[in-house]
């Protein structure tokens, strides 16, 4: 017989598969507190709750198909209800759609755009669910949208990596970086933020139709495509600083990035997903 996990808050309710109590809706602190993903091709990711948050509202997904590696990272907007659910649903839907279209012969730009649109629809659908709301995290240290969101919401960044190039697609302030082994490291995304760094675009029922941004790069040397949330990049002043922390390979490199953010205070959830890419790329 399978033992049911009891809620840490009410004590009588059981914990659902999404990490919330069926009875009172409280998010369980240990759910997704630290997650690690890897592939045989050397892609790897780490997501950590951090040191100040009760729940990890970051999520990531990682898939491969032939020569393609697809990664998605999402950051639940902390002022919205169930931000961790929004992030996970968006990551899963975006990755599944993108890899399916690439496998069917679609161009990376097409696959990424449709992946972001499908992710937005999945998050929007959560607004009509009857799930009990869980407790909200405290507002992030860096200003987001000044108004509390009335529906689940998250940011979104997805990447495709292959021998011939890297592609990034984003909505919000989760970022993608190209980190070559040799040469200049650079950010591939620009934050959707306005005055006082308030978030100006996200996925969710109150966000309107998404307008995903796209950028691609054809590297001449092997490197890593990094997808990350603001809980990571806020602790690195430049893309070069990020590259300097990824001199190891695979999961060790992702762990090194997250460990640095934790050592710097870990105020927010932290996620780093690394996809090897470029000519004659090797794992890590």
C-alpha cells in the first residue's frame, strides 16, 4: 500500500502530484526544492528553491530529437496565484511542442514561436481551473509588474541548440546567453521590462496575446546556450562572468552557476539550463 504524504500546514490533507494539499491548498516546501536534469548529449540543468522562498516557482524542461536539443525555462510571477503551476505547465507545453515540430521538419524559428504560443495557451487555461489557491511568495527583491496578477502567470525562455547554430525565444525577463569556449560571451535576449524594471510581458490569462521574440546565432566555435531565470542572472554582472563559471562540463557547470547564486544570497528561485552547441560540440 502506498503511504500518502500529509500536508505540513493543516496536517490532515494529502499532497497532490503538483505539490499542494488537496484540502487547504498549501504548497509543500520540499516540492521541487531542488531539481536536476541531464541528457546523453551533455545538456544539463539545475533548479533550486533558493534560501528565501517557500516554494520553487521556477520550472524547466529538456528534450532531444536527432541533432536538436530543446530547453525551456520559466519563472512563475510571484504576485500571481499558483506561479509554480504556471511555470511547470508552460515549460512542459513549450518543450513538447517545439521538439515535435522540429522532428516533423519545421524550422527552429517556427517551432520556437509555436512552442511559446502553446505554452501561453496552457497557462491561460489555468485561470479557468477550480484548483484551490496556494499561498503567495513575498514580492521579489527586483520590481515586477506593479499590480498583483489575478491569474497564474510566468515568464518564458526557450532555446534550440544544434551543430549549425543556436536559437532563442522569450517572453518576459528570463534570459538566454551564448557562452563560447573561445571568443565573446553575449546575451541573446532583451528583457520585457518597463519603468523601475517592472515586468511588461508574460504568459497568462491577463497578459493578452503573446508576442514572442526570436534571435539566432551561428557560432564558429563550440559553446553553451544558457537559459536562466533572474534568480541566477542578477548575481552575474556580465555574460563573461557566466562563462567563467562554466569551465566544467554538463551538470557540474550548471551546479557551479546555481551554487554561486546561492552563495551570493539566494534571494530568489534559481534555474540554469545549459545546452551544448556549435561546430563539433561535445558535452558540457
